[in-house]
């Protein structure tokens, strides 16, 4: 068995790349880099399973840079396909940093960005294009993205792209690339549909799986997974209590909707946390400001929707919180993969309503690690924890003064104050009062309301498909050509008319994938979908209709551009929907 490379130099990378890695402070390759880089450098196709945060971007970016020839590029040598605009930007920045010494030119291509600028840069020439599938198809059809020179195609987070409905776009792009190209596929999970893509587009691929680290016997797992059973009405209060006890360095909190994100961020700020909201209703400048605050440490918590948080990488993240339980194990794996990196411990917290308790079993199977059911901290637990934090704070200050010695102690300037107080009060009284002031100013929450406890049922009582009272649990889903809406009942919605229907082979997932790929909406923002023979009707949030129409102007569905406009029979002033007009 060949030796595992222990340094980047062992990977045989060119000197310019090694210099860039050294300047960035990279010391040794991660397991996925050590295994994947030699395979990609050899020209073999690769199918790799690796979670977010394992270093997979460098695992494909570093060997791709080996193909960059000096001089001005005429057409791209490499095409990297990613599910979201955030990941497109992140991967582009990483490729640029690694290839700075080579003069590499990289272009991120995604919806919601002026296409004129993208056209200009593509005409000028780039080495690497990092694109979302929908916008890549648009450029291919326009003739602005030439794929005949592409030597390697990377599918990053392939499972996410398939979940978002990009399967047909991926087929279109890969079939337009040279047959002798190299194809590299990375995915956090390997459901059967990934194997189908591999069978269709990869040639005898090397398969690599970087499993989650299994702790040695007697050791705790690197990511501590814990769940709290709580009724929905008490979830916000329970989250505040849990965060007070956990004291995260930085936490990412996942919510289902934009409204929930804004409301929870406001609640947490009122509790004394520095929380920032991140969702699809924000423009790129706002998003950049939010991420800057989190990375600089001026914010403690980021409250976000799944789509908005895709591709985000925060180095010092210590906790991930599922305020709303993800409905799929794959989503759970993606979420908790953001903590427990580079040998650091992380915590994954899930707040579970009783009717969704059964999903925890699926998460355990997906991660191979137990999800411990814990009791929500009581008021007494909170106060005890706050006293521990005060003790740690004062002890740390005392130890720092001891190390400084008598001449360097910062507290000596308070000696006259202490002497004056001791003339009138007992020293113990003075010390206790000072400790109380430290405790109160350290952010201790005066919380005296107990959160109702929800008792866990024995495992034998948890039957799949049943709610907390044993009744069958309803599941939404596609029915023929229609899709029921997932959004909260009563929310204002608008309806889009899309000029393609059953005769063009359009399916609900095609419409969802096209809209989420070109806009900042998530799948949960999209409501009812009705597909007719020659057109389709799609419900989206009322305030997003015009923005979606603008973004979809250059988008394609099932490989061709289609007209999108506001449905003429859409709604009256009260927001109630009339049916589509008859012939």
C-alpha cells in the first residue's frame, strides 16, 4: 500500500502552488487532499465522498492548477459546477489564492449577477470557470462559454445540485464537453442518483470515501450531537436557554423560512447575543457585511435558511443548531459538517418537536454516531452555569496578575479604593459585592421561567410514519403534475406563468431547480406548482415575483429558454388567487 503523503510537497505540486500554500499557512494535507490530489493529477476520473469542511476544494483545485499553462488564456481549461452562488464565489476565491503565483484567471458565473460583465470576461478569456448549472447552460447556448477546450470538469456538492433539480442541466453541460475530458465528482452523500450520474458521465472512476472520524473506544466523538424535545411554542425560549449554558464561540442556527430567521435573530439579540440574519431576501452586499461581522467576531450567532447558508465556511464555528429539524438525513449531514473540523470539537444541537422525534433515528444511521436526548436546562442549571463562567472569568484575571508579579499587576491602582471600602465594610462583604457586579455585567440572564419538559418515549413506541399520538403523519409531495405548497398558510403569494409544460417534459423539480438556481429563493419558498400541457403556474412569495421574473429572463428549463411572466389571472388586491383563465 503506498505511503500517505504527509506534506504538500509529497503531492508533487508545482513550486508556485507550494509557495502560495505556505503563504496561506497550510501545513499538511487533509485526508481527502492526500487521497484525491494524486488521483486527479494522474488524469483518472474520481468519485469522492467527503463532507463540507474536509478540505475538498483544495483537493480538486490544487491538481487543476497543474493544467494551467503560462500566458493569457483563450478558453477555460477547467469547469467547476457548484449548487449555489455563495459556493461559486468561495471556490473562485480559493482557486485564485492557490494559483496567485501562476497568474490564474478565474470567473464565478451565477444567476442574479449582471450577465453583461460575465460575457465581457469570457470573451477576454479565463483559465477556470466556476458556475451554477443553470447559468452555465445559458452561456453554452449563447455561445459565450466554449467547452471544447475543457480538460477537466468538477462537480462539487453533486448531491445538492441534484436535490435542487439540476440533473438535466448537468447532463446538457457534460454532453457538450469533450469526450476525453477528466470528470471529478465530490458529494457529501452517495444516494443512488449519484451512482446514476457516475455511470453516465464518469469513466472507470477511482472511488474515495473519507469517512467521519470514529472516536477511539472511551473517547467522545469529535462532533457531539445532542437533541432537545420541546413543543414549538417554547422553541425560542429553549434555544436561548441552551445557548446560555453552551456558551458557543460562534454558532450557525438553521431556520426554515425567512420570516423565522428575522424573528429568531431579533429574539436572540434581545437576549443579549450579537445575532445576524442571513436569508434570500438580502442582496450580496448585505450578505457580505453579515459574513464579515461573523468572521471578525463582532457577531456571535448567524441565523440562516438552508439555501442562504450553503457553501459558507466559518473557521471558528463551534456550534450548529437545527432550530427546525431538516426533513432529510442528507441535509442534517451537510449542516453538522460545518463543525468539528481540523481536530477541533464541535457541537450539533437539534430542537425537536415530538411529532418529528422519529427523524433522529435516521440522523444516527446517517452519521454513524448517537444523537443524545438531553433535558432542557432548568433555571437552576442556567444559574449554576453562569456562576461557573463568573468563576472562570475572575480566576483567569487572578492567574494573569500572578504571572505579572507584584510590580506588574494591573489591579494595584485600585488599592486606594479597596482600602477606603475596608474602613467601612468587612473585606468579605466588599469581595462578594464586587463578584456580584462582575457577574451582572458579564451578561448573565435573569431568567426565572421554567420551560415545560417533553418526555421522550421508549424506542418501541416510535413507529415510523406516526406522530406523537400514534396518528399517521401527513407528508406533502408531488402528485402527478402538481406540487402542494410548503409555505406557511396565509402568507402573501404571487403566481408566475412559465411558458413550458408537460409537452416539453417539464416536471415540478425542474421548475424548483430553475428558480432556486437563478434567485435567492429556497425550495421551501416555492408554493403550489401546476403543470399544464403548454405552460405551468408557480406560486412564489408576492414580494419576489418581479425579482424572479428578472432573474429568469436568461434562464433555461430542460435545456431551453422559456418566457416567464406574472400570471394575468393571478390575484386580486386581497391576495386571494383566482384560477387560470379559460381558453
